[in-house]
C-alpha cells in the first residue's frame, strides 16, 4: 500500500503491461548462402497502472512544468492535501485499464559464411502506437476528509517500444558442438524520454510527464549446445546488458532492468516424433535507488532477481 506524507492511504502502487505482436512476414532465398526477410507487425499494448504521488512530488513536477491542469487548483483547496493517486487498472489476469493498437516492422538476413558458420542480422523498427485509452480514477488524498475519488478518461501518450539491432554469429565447431555469440543494441533513448499520462473528467483535468531519460542499451550473449548422445543435447548460456535507466528515473512500480542472466537446458528425443525440452535461467540481483523528487515522494530502493523454469513436450506429425 502507498503512503502520502506518512499517511496510510490504502491505495496501491502497481503496474502490469501486456504486449501482443502479430507479424505478417515474408522471406526470400537469394541463393544457397543468403536469405532475406521482413515483416509488418500489428501491435497491441495494454497497461494496468496504480500510482501514488505525494504533494512534495507534485510540487517538484509542477515547478519543472511536468504537471499541469485544473485539478491541481481543486486539490489545493482541500484542508490537508497529502497527495494524488492515479488508477487505471482492472483486477483481472488478462484485462487492461488502458490499451491501444499500433504497428512496427522488422528486416533481417541470414548469411552462410561457410558451411559451418552463419551470420544473422535483424533490425526491429520503433513501434508507432496510438494513445492507450481507458477509464480511470484520480483520487485526491486528504489528511482530514480522507480520499476523494474522481472518475474520468485516461490516456497514455507515445508509449512505444524501442528500435533494436541484433547481430548473431554461430559456428559448428564439431559435429556435436555449436557455439554462438549475439550482440544487440536497444535504442531506448529515442523511445523513453518521459512517461506521459493525461486525465480528463467533468470536474477537471491533469497532464503528467514522469522523466525517464533512458539510455541506449548494449546486450552481449554467448551460448553453446552439445550433442552428448544421439538423443540428448545439452545447452548453456550467459547474457550481460547495460542498464538503460538511471537511478533518478526509477519508479516504485517500474523496477530496473535485470542485467545478468545465466541459463542451462537440455533436449531429449524420446521417439522419432516426440521431444522433451527443459530449461532454467537465473537473473542475478539488480538494485537501484532513487532519491529524485520527480519520481518518488520519498527515497525508493528496488532489488530484484529472477528464476525461470520451462518444461515442454513437442510432438511432430
């Protein structure tokens, strides 16, 4: 639950994002060594968001021209204002408070340098999303009269996914051993300068810009697979990335991106048609601390690690 000026509001800080990508792809084999391809992608994004801003945070944002609207004046008339809470959430697993459609695209090629060495290059364009729209609630938090909810329409502007360049190289060292190296560049800087949210109602409106100032990110991954027996293949990999977000841009509801991952896995051919796959990955702990007055009412520290297990059975007809 969120606190505003040391008062327990009973209001949450939380977020959940869904992204659906529907590619319409084509590929063309130029010759025995080169294949090119591309796609036009229809994209859908859905967002659930609950965010509490204290009065000191609102004051800092207003002083920098990052929050404006008639609702600010209304909140100022309350006897003991403590903050404002924005909620655009639906308490369902696959539902979103605001959503919208857009498009993106990809280009790529696969080139066989030698019979045992392959080069892959792909570029994903920055998405162009319509504003995410839906119904939401702005709640004025007051120390004397309590919470004052205001229903209205919410829009999230320019909520785009960044462009990304991937370059990968694989080499079949022996009949049993394959090694691969991937290098990626994610262009966050052009896509995530601010989180822009607007709210309008019969009572008034407010527009908010939360600074992110993301940096472009570099990701390096290495991996290997080894055919231990005709039926069993084992795999291992490691991935390391730079952190695109500054500590000052950290939000309590949006944790920093995990930077280091290690993975293990195997495939076992049960029969001619059936294959069992298993994989485990560990993301090493990443911590960030934000003392900025723009994105938090009081200092926030986020620490996160992650463990993922995947089991699958594939049957080919």
